[in-house]
């Protein structure tokens, strides 16, 4: 059995950053001494993060290591307070002191561990799973005793001293002696309660450039207008695209990102919604010249990017202080909307901040103009900025902030938005009902309604069903409708795993998932108590279960078998959210189905316009019935 080493040894001469002498020593030790079940990943492109080594064993756990070739005798290293009063790592050379907190290996490796746990291996158990990841620091040319003394102020992590084996610090003596047990205490572990092959696959998907599956080998299909936008740039590099649901905004963004990545340009894809990463990544891969080009693209959402900007500047404690001082809900909103963006803007003004050839923002109607202007700071002078938006799906009430004056201040010249109107996602009858909903309930000045493809035939059979019920039985009704929808699976290319349930809020969604569990139906969902960011990263359409999430989290996605659970419609944002849910249905020549379960009395009259509209070529999952208390 050969060890997995990635990139393969034969390609190491071609690494973007050649291994240092110290990294080479560590690699030789790992490759010669680690038990064969451990896989070695060298300088993996972990969605923009670049740890020196990640080790992975589906039976043993995960390890991430930062290697520093520092000679502690070449210049003086010490800890002192920075100008904000926080402990920071400093150095002195030729009588000049300078802060190097942004190079602190302990804070770097702790960031890598947290990101692996939170985002790239999100199905690890919430508490026990933390201990499955080792975060180590290695100084091949310095004594471990000196290192520990220097870095001691930064070694108190949430692991605590009791768990020091999960944050090993080693140096010259351990490397020279090949003492793997000291360098990586967990290396001999060959069983784990929390690790599995599936969890290892979650992480591998980010460590290794993806293979092209059959669907990923198919190039993206764009119409003439979409292709023109994807293959060109404006003179200034700034472009804004407005389009209705299903009109291909994300498709254009993906095709443009792939084109630039193929040219070896760096691209930052910034979403508002973390669950959208998987979808956009799968689209982009389809237009890449090769999977290795994906390393040119980084996926993030705005507030995660802000955190990374602070981390890269060595401002972790300034970032933490923002949240410690925010006690009320309003104060926390102020941190998210204003204080954190402004702190990130200061951070990227540092000389070594990462800059990109292109920055693309999806679901731009959910962004504040301030956020966009902060991102502009990291776009190269001749780079590109792309904003795509659908104001009709203004679920946070932010679209109205994008006035003409704000647009000019955001770098956009005068003139109109590039426009995409034709919906290629929705079946024709579902499109008509979505338009009717928007015209009835949404503000006229923000409506951008989907249009039918001209000259197209209705080749997409679709079952539409509106079930109005009382609030007291709504959760039971919703779970019953999901069960009845299973009558459509097993044929027409549909399985139970294609069923997606979208709830208006966490509580109602969790109640439906609980009822499904009583029927022995498992659902991958984002409703469990705990870290919802991890759950959202673990939510992807390829999971072999029924899908259940909020209407917020499913923006930008699509499904052929959809149940939308509506519990209230009293506000403009909730109505925009319902509209977004109605437009998530994906058309297919083999058929699709949308069921709305609604306990909001304000929508009863509208629901009656649906008239259980069922296409005769695609059977209804259940006979018509009326629900009440």
C-alpha cells in the first residue's frame, strides 16, 4: 500500500512556493516515519489558507502543522504589548523593533484548525470532534525550550493545558532525533470515535483539486447575452448585473470566474450565504481548463473575509474585542454592519494584504454599500469588480441602500445595469405564479420579474400545490406532504434525496425534521442547536438524505422536488423571502413539483389561485385535501 502524498513527489519542483530547508526536513520525517494510513498534503490550497502541512487519516484524525525556519539567535524575538494593549510577537534587528504578530505561528495554526473544524470538515462532532484535530508548530533550527518560552503567552487556547498533546511544539532536537512521538503525539492513533471515511472525504474535497465528474465535464451552457457578459469586461473593470430569479446571474459569475482562473488570475468569490459555496464551486469547475485552476479562486462570505483580514494583520484580539463589547442585539448588528467592516478596511491597508485580480459578489442585494467599498480595497488597480443582484429577493431590506448616488460612489459609472430577464430555471406555470406573487405583494420599485423564454414550448411538466392550514397543525401537515411527495420518487430520475424542505425559520424547520425522524426519515439540515455556520457548510445537495434548511440559506440554489413551509407573511422581508422560495424550483423535462404549506392567513386568498394546478403528464403526489384544527 502506497502512502498518499499530494502533490506527488515528482511535482514538488513545481510547487508555487518551494519548500524551505526546514519544511523539507519535516516532510522527510513525515514520509518516512508516519504510519502508512496517514496522508500528507503539502502547502494545500485550503480555499485561500496555506498551511505548510495537513495530515489526514480516516481512522486517526487530522493534523495541521506550521513550520518556521527561524534562527532565534539571528535576531531578538520577544513579546510586548502592541499599541492597543494586546500581547504581540516582536523582533529586533540592527537596533530597530518591529511587530511580527501577523507571522505568529501559534495564531496561524490555531486559525487553520478552527477553519478545518468549522468549515471544511463540518460534520465532525461539535465537541469531541475538536480533539480530532492536532495543531502543531515546528521550529527545525531552534530549541523547543526556547520556542515554548517565547510563545507561551499565545499557547493558552480553548484546548487548555490538559490537552497540550493536541498543540505540540517541537524543535531542533526532536527533528534531528526523528522523534515523531514528540512532534505529533497522535500519530500512532489508528482508531477514533469521531473520524470516518466520509468525514475524511469532506476535507479531501478542499485539499485536492476535484476530479471532473460526468456533469462537471459538461461545459456551462449560456445564451448569447450571458456569454457576452462572461467573456468581456468593461473599460473600467466594474460591472453590475441585475436579473430575475433563474436568469443565470450565478452562471455568468461562474463562467467569468473560470475564464479568469484559466488565465492564472486570482479571483475572490464573495457570497452573503455560506451554503452557496458548494453550488458556485461546482459551476465554476465545469468551465475550468483543469481542476488545478481552482486554486486561483477563493470562496468566502463577507464577514468571514473580514475576520481573515484581521487575522492576516495580526489583529485577532482587536477582532475578539469587538464582540466582547457587543452585548445587545443592536450592538451586534452594528458590529456586523459597520464596526467590523471598518476594522477590516484598516487591516487591509497594511502593506502585505492579499489583493485579487477580480472580486465577484453574488446576491449583491444583501450587501451594504460599505461592505462593497471595503472589498474594493483589495482589488488590484487594473482588476475587475462584479456585482450581481436581484432586488426582488430583498430579504434583509438592504437593496434600497443602493441608490444612484451610492452606485457612483461604489465605482460604477452612470448608465444602466446589465440586465438578465429570461428565467431558465422555473417551469412555465411555476414562473407565472411567482410573477403573480411578486406583483401582488412586493414593492413595484424593487420588482425584477422573470420572463418566459420566447418561442419556447412547455416541455417541463410540473405539479404545483398550495396547502392552506391552521398554525396548530402546520408542522404535521408539512411532514405529511413530504411523505406524500415520496410517491414521485423512484422514477423520472428522482430519488428521496432530491426532496428539499425550506422553512421560514429555525423552530418550524426543526419541528418538521423531528417529525420526519419519527417516521425514520433522516434529513441533512441546518436546524440543530449549535454552530449553524458548521451546519451550513455541511449542507450540500449531494448528501444522500432529504434536505431541510431555511429559506434564507437556500437562496441561489434549486431543486426539482420542493416543499416550502410558510408560517408568517406580515413583513416586507418575509414576503420577499417567500418569493425567493417560490423561485427555487428547477425545471426538468422529466418533471418537477412544488408544494407550499402555508399557515399565514394573509396568503389564503392568493393560495386559492393555484387551484391545485397539476400537469397531466406529471402526477400529483397526493389527492386534494383540506386541513384544519
